[in-house]
């Protein structure tokens, strides 16, 4: 009888523990806490006011002036671009295949494959795209492998790998949305995600899927609409200061987004239709690439909101609030599917719920924005409004990405040389040389700057679509952004800060 009474509490305790223990390759790489000089509520209020004030400044400073003006851009010399492109192409192929091979060869306790993929590629490349620019057109192993397959087909007498299917226009980029959700699920929910063999199997499966998709629908169509990293890093790369401009104007002429060749920068349509050597790299101001977004729709909005919600969910899982929120559901799930499956079920539903909550809130704000547009102007379809304004969320996603993952990327970069020499080093190096206070203020700065830029971009878009009601039309999204500023800072603060006068040991009760 006693064993029966203990069965459910023990199972629930194990499930809760599984939820609160982060994967060894993910999350904040922080081993200390920071005592705030002022109460957290003041930081939250100040950040929210800063974002709201940026809207007021935008209203006063930015006036309707026709098309978005150009920005200064310096072309990178060809002597730099060519060797850099070749080097990135080789690095991408070696890195991807190296993660696969190491996953099958190293000891099951080795963290090497997880560090190579989950931190180096899954987390590290989006951070690099935000801070520098999109490296994927040159880095992509799939472009390289598919090129090798095409050469092989020609050697065998075929004209190449001709696509057998046309991409359905109504499908848009929904396959990329599905693949992003699957990737996030594997990162945050799959219990054995960091295991070497699991990493290798995932990468092999995705490689085969991508090459098959490129062969069936054509390289350009699959890269534009379905290849996860092409779409993800293409969006985040618009934030970074290194952009990619198409050299051949004929590529823009065939673009379904009707690009202006003189203004075509970081267009996913044109980049997918070009080889890396046909793209011109240029240095520009940060966030300038987001002024050129066009042709986005519901699938783009769902994709961007999912990228934002995934990082939020990862942070939420580290808070006691989330643990208390989901705890009651474990008893129900345990009776239905058992302890381990209960964890998977609750985490999957939690991830899906956060994404759908974000998407519904954003959709309502987009609908209100469209309804508040000028009554005498042509009203855009709601999907076009949602897609256009979703792009303004990218600075928010980029800021939160840097705030949440930058320390993990730094730690992995320090750890990787030792892991390559000895794959059984299971303890990550300490990064205590970075003060926790510096990490906190970097996080605050990245999040607040991202939200301020998002407000400015949204107001410029409202000026274009509703010049006489731009202020009114901008209010729903501004309110949404202020609320998310407060939420995201609170999530970041939960694992690394304590209130003034609170002993640090209170975070680790005995």
C-alpha cells in the first residue's frame, strides 16, 4: 500500500525534475547570480517606458516621404569575398558531416556532437547572423552536396537533376514552419536530443529529406520555401551588417516578389536562385536589411513568431513560475500515458501553447492595425499585413536570442578545441571571467534595443500603408511590444538575478 501511495508523487517529482534540468548543450551558461542594485520592477518599468518612448520619438522624427530612403553600403572587395566563400563552403561541409560522423564514432557520453550541432549550428549560426549577417548561402552543406549530385548526374549522361514537381503556390513556406517546430521540439523536448547517435540520426534524416526535396521540387523552390536553415538564417541575416545583393538583374526579373534590382538585398527568392559566387556582399548599418522586406504572408508570420516563441519557451522552462503552472497537469498525463510520456506530452503541449498564444496575440494586433488603416486606401489582405509586420518582430527575436544564448556560444567556442582533442571531456569550461552583472546588462540592452528598433520599423511600415493614421494604426503593436519587453526581461532575470537585500543562497534552498 505504501508503495502505491508513493508511486504517483515520485513519478510527478521525476517529471518535474526532468522539466527543470536544462540540456547540457543549451540554456544560459551561468554558474553565478547577480544582485540587482535596484528592484527588478524598476528595470521592467524602465524598459517598458523606453520602448513606449521610442514610439513617441518615431512619431515626431519620422515623416511620410515616399519610398524608404537608401542607406550607405560598402561593397566587400572581391579579393575578400571569393576566398571567404570557398572557406565557408568547405567549413560548412566539414562541420555538418563531422557532426554526423562523430555522432556514430564517439563514446555515448561524449558531448562533442551536441556541441557541434545544437550549439554550433542550431544556436550559434542564428546569433552570428544577428551580429554579422547570414553566412548560410556559402556555408550550406546542402547546396554543396546537391551540386556534387548534379555533376554526377551529368557525368552519367543526364542533363542534371530536373525537378519532377512544381511547388504549389498556396503552400508558401509552411513546410519550413513545420520543420522549425520539429527542430525546436527535438531541441527542447526530445529526451535524448544531445546523445551522439541521436544527433547523427537527426542530421542524416534532415540531409536526406533536403536533398530529396531539392531533387523533387528543384533546388530553388526547396531552398526558398522549405529548407529550414535557409529560411531561418535568411530572416535573421537581415538584421546583421553584412548583406547579400544579387549581381545579375535577370534573377530579380524572375522573382515572384517583383524585386527592384537596385534595391534587392537579402531577398530569399533571389538568393535561392543564385550561387554564392553570384551574390555581392556589402557592409551596411545594422537592421537596414529589414527595410527591404516584401511579399511576406501568413507562413512567414507563423515562422517568425515561432522563432520568437521557441526562445521564450526555453527561458520559461527555467522559471519556478512555469514549473508551478504545469505541475497540476502531470497527474492527469501520468494516469493517461505514464511518467516519461507525461513529460513529453506536457512539454509538447506547453511549447505549442506558447507559440499559439503568441501567434493569436500577434494576429489580433495585426488585425487591429489593418482595421485602423486609412479608410480611403486599399485594404491589404490580413495575411499580407501580418507578414509585413511580423518582419518588424525580428529585432526583438534577435535581441532575445543574443540575451539568452550568447554565453552558451562563448562557452562552446572555448570548449570545442578541447573536445576535438578529447571527446570525453564532459564538463564544460567555466566562464566565470565574464561578470554576471555584465551578462545582465548585455541582456537588458539587447532586449530593449531590439524592441526599440522593432517599434521604429513598425511605425515606418504604418506610414507607408496608412500615412494619415500611422499613429493610431501603430498602437496595437506598440502595446504588444511593451508587454513582451517586460515578459522577456523577467524571464531573463529569473535564473541569474536576485532582488537587493536577498541572499544569493535563497535561490538554492537546501
